[in-house]
């Protein structure tokens, strides 16, 4: 009976692990594409001439520490 319980627990653990792995799938992008997007963003920020890299929050102290709210680009 003890082996049956161990087998059942092992199977349950495998199933739970498989479910958790489904949510970890990520889409990978080429480094050259990521760099191109980053350089485009830096160029845009440079042309804008703003001191903030992100969106202003309206809270000056927070904006100064965080450089504005940072929005991920995917």
C-alpha cells in the first residue's frame, strides 16, 4: 500500500509540474531585433529631448528617481 501512495504522489507531482510549465512558455526574439527596437527607442528619446525616459507620473520626486514610468516594449 505504501508503494501505491508513493506512485500516486509521484504522478500528481508530475501532472502539477507539467501544468506549471505550460504557463512558462516564452516567445523568443532575435537579439538583433531587440537591439534594433532599443536603438529606435533611444533615438526617439534623444530627439524628444526629454530628461525622462518614460512617461511622467506627475510626481516629480518619483519621476526623478525612476525617470518616469517605464513601459516594456515587446
